[in-house]
C-alpha cells in the first residue's frame, strides 16, 4: 500500500534529474570554453620554442602580484577538476536511474534481437558513455605526458614546447592523440547540442537547427585545431 506521498517523491526525483542534466550542461560548457582556449594556445606552436614557452610562462604569471605565481592557473585547475567530477557524478547518477527505471535496458530504445540486452544500442548511449570513459583516460595520459612529464616516450624536458616535439615525433603517440581527439569531437557534437537542450534553448525548429549547426561547427573546430600541432610536428613542418 502506498504512503500517499508517491507523487511528491516522484516529482522530487524528476526535479533532481533536471538539476543533474543542468549540472552536466553547465560543467560541459565550462570544459568547452577551456578546450577553445587551450586549442588556441597550442597554435602558438607556430611561434617556435620561444613563443610557445613564453606563453606557458605567461599563463603562470597572470594576476601577479595580486595572486601568487601560478595562482590563476591553480584557480582554473580547481574549477576544471570540480567540473569534471560534477560531470562524471551527474552522468553516472542519471545512467544508474535510467537503468533502474527500465529494468536494465535503458530508456527510449528500439527492441532488437541483434543485441544481447534485447534493445538497440543508441548513438548517444554508446558515444557519450564509452567516449566519455576514453576521454577521461586520455586526459590522465595527456597530463602525465605533456604537463607532468612522467610519460615521456621521446625524452623528458623542462620546456613544454620540447616535450611536445619529443612526443609527436613518435607515430603511436600521434595516433593515440588522433583517436582520442576523434572520440572527443563525437562527444562534443552530441554534448554541446544536448547541453543547450537541457538548458531549455531548443524552443523552436529554427533554434534546434541553429544549435545543431553550432554543435557541429564547434566540434569540428576543436578537432581540427587540436590536430594541427601533433600533425605539423610529425610532418617536420616545425622543428
Ligand atoms: C593535440 C592536442 C593537444 C596538445 C598539443 C596539448 C598540449 C598541452 C601541453 C603542452 C600542456 C602542458 C602545458 C604546460 O605545462 O604549460 C597541456 C596540458 C594540459 N592539457 Fe593539453 N593538449 C592537447 C589536447 C588536450 C585535450 C583534448 C585536453 C582535454 C580534453 C587537454 C587537457 C589538458 C590539461 C587538463 C592540461 C593540464 C594543464 C595543467 O598543467 O594544469 N589537452 N596540453
């Protein structure tokens, strides 16, 4: 027998799912802003070692003397880490709820005998979940490689520019970046669109078309912009 409060419990759960979708959207968009800035900074590879390392040094000097050395960078790092954790927590909680509500099948999917769960694997469930896991692993590898200098297959260096040149002369390092960046662009293509939808921006057919185009353009811009440094270094166009 019910307690008489089921409707209230259901509406609180629905409201908190809306809040989780909004949290995913906002944290995702924060990370997109970081990616655009990071991609732009990486293009300083064309300014050579002095230009690139000068830019890396400048990032640590922003806000001085009001902030300590690297203070602004640490603020950005904390905001990014909090965004990543909130994004993963929301994604995992929503996935868990959707499985619990659909007896482990996942919502809104067509039945199919081709899949062992009896439902088709949807584009978003596969790309977003497994793509997200791949991107997470890539970021750990990438930070240990180009930021912390722990994974240095081409040799270690105190210069961020030299670390890049050392790494991107090795074909499998370049390939690993290309694969991760393609996964990232698929994730962004769907994620940017869904972030705006979660925030209630897709209110008409024209807006929906615009948001779809915006998501595609930003995902492609990030893909091409990030691919340039490893490819030009591998091709030997910058020394
Ligand atoms: C081919 C593409 C990329 C290149 C060439 C690149 C290059 C670099 C370099 C040189 C650093 C070290 C900067 C320094 O120590 O001053 C760095 C740090 C970092 N990169 Fe990338 N990056 C790429 C793609 C990405 C992507 C796709 C992401 C995220 C999905 C990302 C996230 C980060 C993070 C979180 C750091 C650590 C920043 C810190 O030290 O706090 N990067 N990257």
